[in-house]
C-alpha cells in the first residue's frame, strides 16, 4: 500500500533523501520545486517502506489506507500529479560540490534570528564545517515563525519546532536570547566577533495598502492577530478585542487570511487541545463572530492560498463556505483538480449585493465567504461606530461591505536592520545569491542573508531549506577562496562580544 503526502507538508524535502526508489517529486533539481503546494509520492513506484514517513519533520506522510475521510483527497492529489507527467525515477549522478572541510576557514558564525531559515542555515554550517554557531534572538525564546507564525490548530506543522529543538542544544551552538541586534548590539560588533554573519530576521512588517487614507481608519493587522492567538510575547493579551464583532472582512487571500478566517469561525471548544494562547481561547469563547468575508482582488485562478489550506477550510461542515464575484463560479469550475481554489467547486454562489446585507437579514448562521475579483478602494467609519469598506468588482460593479473588523492580510515585507543594506522597494536585505551587497552592488564582507529577508515573504517553512543551503554554500566558497594560498591554518582568537540585553 502506497504512502501519500497530506496537508501538513512543509516542502523541506527531508523525505526525498531517504526514499530508496526516488518516487517523491518534485525534487530541488526540478522546475516545479518551490512552486507546488506539496511534494507528491508516485503510488505506482512507492514500495511501502515508510522511510519518508519516518523522516518527515511534520508528520505529513501517511499510508493511503490509513487516511481519514477528510484526508482521502490527498491520495487522489498524489496520484493526479503523476497522471500526465512523465517522471524519471532514476538517480542522477552523484555530486560533490563541497570543499574539503579542512580548507574552510570558518571558526565562528553568527546567525541573527532563530526561525526556520536561521535553523536550516545553522544546520548546514554545522554539517559542512567545524565552525561554532551563535544565534542572536531578540525574543526571550527561540523559534521565530515556527513558534509564533503557524496557526495553533496546525499541530503537525508546528512539530517543526521539535525538529529544530536539538539544534539549539548542539555542543557547537550558543543561543543568546533577549538580544535585539541594532539596539545596543550592532551588526558591526557581531561581525567583528565572528568570521561570518548570517541575517535571518524574516519579514515582520505589513505591506502598505495604497487605498488606506492616512487620516482615516486603518485595517487591523492580521500579523498582530496571528501573534495574539499564538502567544507571541510582543503582542499583548488584550491586543485583539472581539467584543461586538459580528462580521470580519479580511483583505488578502493568502494562507494567513485563511488561518484568520478558520480560527475566528471555529468552535472554541475544538481549539482546547491545540496550542492556542489561553487568553485568545478565552476571548473566542466570549466572541460572536458570524461571518468572515475574504476579499481577493483577482479571480480564483489566481488564488494566493494553497490547496491544502483551502481543503481544510471546506472540510469543516459546521461552517459553510460560499463564493461570490464576477464569474467566480465558472472560473472555479474550470480549474484543474490540483488548483488552489478547486475545493470550492461545490460552494454555494452569492451575489455581490449580498455582501452588503445586514447579518440579521441575511438569514444564515456562521459562515465564510470568498469574494473574488473585488478590489478595495477605501475604508471609512460607518454608522454606529463600525467600518464601511468600499470596493469595485472586476466588472465595474461597486461593492460596499459593512464590517465590525477589517483585517489586513495582504502579505508581509521586511524591516531594515541597522547596519545592513536594505532595499525598500522589495522589502528585503540587498543581496546577490545570499551575499549581502551595498546599493552600488559591492559586497559587504562576510555578511549573508537567508529566508524571507533574502527573497521576500514567499514560500513556506520548508522552502527556506534549499534557500539557506545555497547561501551557506556561497559562504563556504568565499571562505575557501579567502584562505587559498595560506600555509597551514591559523585559528585566530575572536574578541569577546559585549551583548546588551533588553530588560
């Protein structure tokens, strides 16, 4: 009986290296890698050895005959990937791109951040060199996105934190928490104390919405909502007030938007055994959210969320999901089986005018509505202290939606780290293949970047693995070139770095 990869897949490809028959694709060498929602197991080639299931850090791989009724669709998704796609299961020629470890002149590497990208980079450094690694983390606990960015009810995905936990206890690893680099401790000081610096600070700012007026009401940040229900220490327990909130409009349609919609409409008792913050659970028990409207500027064929997240949403029979928007039903019906919005094929269709109706007159219980092809144009204070969002559909139809809470979930961008060149237009650290560069293109010595800070806020947890390994390969190559021609190797004594900790 073959195995199948399910919703939790993090794309870090740990399963690929242990499969004895090379039946998991796409691989990092194939064009689809990094663009698919999942990796897929070829049921015709799988020999049922279970090595992939043992290697998966998020428990996303299960025998097909053990899938729950809600997971059965993943057997079809895995098989469908190979239906019209010729796949060569032969192994490629072995490659040995790394230099002799004795040629690597790295004794100590600093990693700023402790999220997945930071952890993948540190793992590669420890595996390929004899260097010591020091993490610098501004929070009191390590983990980053893996700890405070994954929805509390995604217990499988959150297991990635357990996967990284041994790393922080490695004998060549030091973790310095409560250190905010750029405040008291500069990047220059860290660079002087180490042979190389890896910036892995992620992306923790919201993208700017052009239609939000400076002197008008602002949407509430979905990033803050996520931090609130995951227990981020930088988000106060009372940061989110759901009292009196009946309709929520979410601007954006990525996975964060779907997480917000799912958590806000969930039966609070179904969250008891998750890792939700206690204060969030208490607030949700008192809340009375009846409807969440997810606004997408483009049609369902351009959905930003992944198919597994959409599948999880529509599988909850207690909270119906509807769709609205010009041509949305026809567009969904035309989607291929593997498309992100394909699970919405059986969703009831609403008229856009229904979005503006009061909840009392709408005559429904708790629900989620995907409004496709609706472009927000403004946000005003409505009658009774609520909010009024104005928009225009792609067919020119004006749309008005009254809401008690409007969430901004239109993506993240990086924030400048003092002492590190930053590209404001892209919201990333300036870099060339992971090597940090100045505005004129010149390299900043011994300074590298990984993850969302490097490429922007795209891709999930596992996508950072190949990204980080590529940067570490560049670092090692630079180290070997720097040491070329030297007679022997002199281990230099690094200065002790004074660290300023936040109180």
